[in-house]
C-alpha cells in the first residue's frame, strides 16, 4: 500500500515537473487498421466475402494490435511511419518485424485489388518496363506465378522496382517484404505483392494455391500499380 502511494506520488511529481518545464508526457502513437477500399463481397467470386472479412478484420487487425502493443517496449516506433519502419526493421525484435511487416504487407495488398473489370490496364510506361524486364506481360505473369507457387509455406510474391530502375520478381517468407533491411532479401520498392498464406485463400481453394494465384490476376488494380510506378519514375 505504501509503495503504491509513493509510486503515485512520484508520478504526480514527475508530471508536474514536466509541465513546468513545458514538456508533455510521451504520447504513444498508435498504428491504425485501414478500412477495405471496397465491400468485403466486392471481389467475389475470386475471393469470397467470408475470407475477406476474416483476413482483414481478424488477421490484419491482429497485426495492428500486436504492433501497437510493442510501442511502449520500443519507443522509437512512435516516431516512425509504417513505411519508414520497414527500412529499419533490423533494429527491432522479431515481434515488431512480424507484426510491422504484416501490417504494411496487408495495407498494400488491399489497395492493389479491385472488383473484376475495374482495375484498368498497365500504363504505357509500365508496360514498356515489363517488356524490357520480362519480354511480355504474359511472361511476367508466368514468372510471378512460379514465384508465388514456389514459396514454401507462408509468404508473399512481389513485383518490385529496383534502385537501378529495373523490375524484378521476388518472394519473401512470412511477413517480410522487399523494403526490409534484412540479409537474404532482394531490396526494392514493391509495385504489388500477393499474399500466399493459406488464410488468404483456403476457404475457397483449399490446397489449390495455383488456382488462387491464376484467378487473382483478374483482381489486380493496375490503376494503383501505375500510380506507384509513376511515383518512382
């Protein structure tokens, strides 16, 4: 009882002193779960509404909650944007890497999908870069599908723009991504990434990951991919 009283008294004195000095107590910044940019059922029949709701609300929501739970133990998180965190992820413990990566990966994932028929086409500039890097759009899709199918266990497949301006296809395990300053990762800025964790597709496709990957192309939001590419050019 005496210890609690003294602790409260010391905290009150510290707060008063900080106020006198014009310094506020730390305001812990929270990361936020972005809403889906479309209704949960908007991507049917490729991705069913139940999968979308569970994936966004529970899985992505858990990454955000778990990342926020790390802020007090890692105060530097409060001063970093989600994207800036990816490039400094090696400074932090595994819980930050997994949940910070999960939050960023899913945030970009929702944005690079659109209902069928609403995603547009690659811009002339992006298509030219695709042709230079892969030969054709069809060749890009073939190589991307191989990377996504070949990712053992859980992870992601990515189309990235490298620092020299060229495009590349890569894959990362778990919730890692190409922005992270980690060994073994091919660095670059993602133009789009595909989630190949089982929770992204299992209710509809079960173990048929290749079917999910093939169907997913009809949802790709090329308008958003074009925007990302133009911002880097």
